[in-house]
């Protein structure tokens, strides 16, 4: 099982990334450009599967594939960029199931 610090470069708050950027501002610029490019690709050629939990993970992997090794995978530590309940790794699948069940029933 990974530890919190396994996701960051030692002594920093910068997420480990495929290109080795250790400066947060540079990583932010790189991430913004790469994800914008991948999102544009998805607009031009969207996935042809039903939108469910697995497709959401596939989409995350596609968008962040150039940046993070763990794109599209469940985390093994609590982590999030905001105070979302999805920051708790133990309940991500449960929360996603709830969201997609609600969408299917149109109750969310």
C-alpha cells in the first residue's frame, strides 16, 4: 500500500509526474496544456461506451495519461485538490456507485 508521501517529490508538495517537473507553477502550466489537448481530442472522438464508473476512470486516465502514472487508478491514500468527499480513498468506489445509481434513476 502506498503512503501519502509516495505521491510527491521528497520535500515538496509537487505531485510526482512522468516528466519530472518539480516546480508547482511549471507543473500547473504543463498539466493545463496537456489536459486541454486531451479533452479536445475527446470532443473530436468521444468514447462510445455508456457513461459509468469504469468509463469515468478511463476518461481520467486518458486526460491525465501524459502527466501521472496513476491516472485512472484508484488511490491508496486520502487525497484531493479540494474538500470533496471523493478525497477518501476507501470510499471512492462506493461514492461513485451512489452517483451513477442516482444518475440512472435521475435522483441526483
